[in-house]
C-alpha cells in the first residue's frame, strides 16, 4: 500500500478522460499532469472503453508514490434516461469485457452515423468521417467529436455553443443510443470485480426524490458508490448528495471529470472539498484503509 493515509480533495482523482474517448490528452499526459498537480491516487475513466488503461498504468508505474486505479465510465439507461456509471478497481483482463465493450462501440458508431445525418443541414461534408478521425483513429466516438468539427467548420465558435445549438439535451443531434440498462452496466462492473459508482448525480437534473429512487435501484443491482464532489456541484447539492449517501449506505467518491485544458472550470485533481463526516470513502474499499481523512 502506498501513501494513502490521509487523502484530501486534490490528492486523488477518480474520474477523468483521455484521447481513448473524448479527452484531449494521451493517457500518459493525463497521468504525468495529474502527478505534477499533486494527485497520488488516479483513476482514468474513459467513456465505454478500457483502451487507455495500459498506457496510463505503465506511465503511472514510473511514480512509486502514485497509485493507479483502472476505471471506466459506462453509458446506460434508467427509465429511459441516460446515466453514467463509473467502474473502479476491476480486473482489466476479465473475460466479459471484450464483448461488452464491442457492443458499446457498435452502438456508438451507429449513433454517430445518425447524428451526422441529423446535422446534414449544417452543410459540413463528411461529418461522420471527420468526427471519427478526431477520435485518434480508434478511440470511442461521442458527441464532443461532433462539437469539435462544428467549431473547426466555423458553424459555431465554441464546443459549448455546439452543445447548446446542436448536440445538447433535446437538440437535433442528441440522438439516443440504445445503451444497456443500468442493471446490466452495474452487473458488468461487479462481474469484473470492480466497484460501481453513480457518476455526477446532479447532472441528470432529477428532483431529490427521483435521485433517491435511482440510488435505490442502483443499490438493488449491486451499485455501491456515489460521486459527491465534481466540478460545478453547488454546496447545496453536495449536501444533498452526502445526505443521500448516508441514508442509502453508499460509499462516496469524487473526481474532476477532466477532459481538456480548455475547460477552465476544471483540472486534474480539482473539485470542491467536502466534509465526509463518518461516511465510508471508495478509497477505503479499494485500499482497505479505515482512517482516511479528506
Ligand atoms: P456522449 O457520450 O457521446 O453522449 O457525449 C457525452 C459527453 O459530451 C460528456 O461526457 C461530456 O464530455 C460532453 N458534454 C455533454 N454535455 C455537454 C455540454 N453541454 N457542453 C460541453 N460538453 C458536453
Ligand atoms: Mn465526456
Ligand atoms: Mn459523464
Ligand atoms: Mn466523465
């Protein structure tokens, strides 16, 4: 066990992205930068892929005091709404991963072609091919790649604007994929020996009672954790999430959801600090520490 005696906000980051999905940096750049910023426990959690993990793990092994945790962020559905579940600390060699991830990759390609069709009126030629190219060849394709092409083609001036006008919730390019049900995603992570964590719960814009219903279903399927801190979470929402964790018996987690240095509101190891009170931290479960303090 490495120096995990007193993890504090910033000293660990259990949610971030690389070029393997919609992040801007290679897994190695993510690891090196996180380390420079003082992160000592890091999970790379690319969307629906494990492809960045070997490079990240190898980069992390250069730092004797950095603990690397294999991670992923799985897309799934709960009552027809898209939910993200972070998996942490699983066996990357679990035999059930290749088929599961191939199924998600196929869904993403199918959806990307439909997005390109829906956005044909923007007049961009080869929209699908250009978005695919931005995934560094074989990365997981997502809406952010379309946002980048829209910026490059000067249809919009920022990726944010691309989401507001074309890709965000309810917009033309917000094409629903037939993601697996949340039960399937949670069971997949559990079968691989990992811990399933409900990602950024306030981003679904649910009422507290609906969020509680989601948390109860999540637990019934084997989910164990909930993110209580991530960029943009308000102090009130954070209090609600800590309360939800306490009431439902979920362990808590936190991370930057870092994608790119252009996102000035976040950075590796950056998210609001919080008082964990007597709650169990996911790091306690991953590393067996009884007395972590944040
Ligand atoms: P996808 O997985 O293809 O559905 O794309 C979801 C990703 O798009 C998220 O993980 C974010 O990285 C990004 N995203 C979602 N909403 C926005 C937004 N309003 N502005 C910028 N990026 C967003
Ligand atoms: Mn993303
Ligand atoms: Mn997410
Ligand atoms: Mn994320």
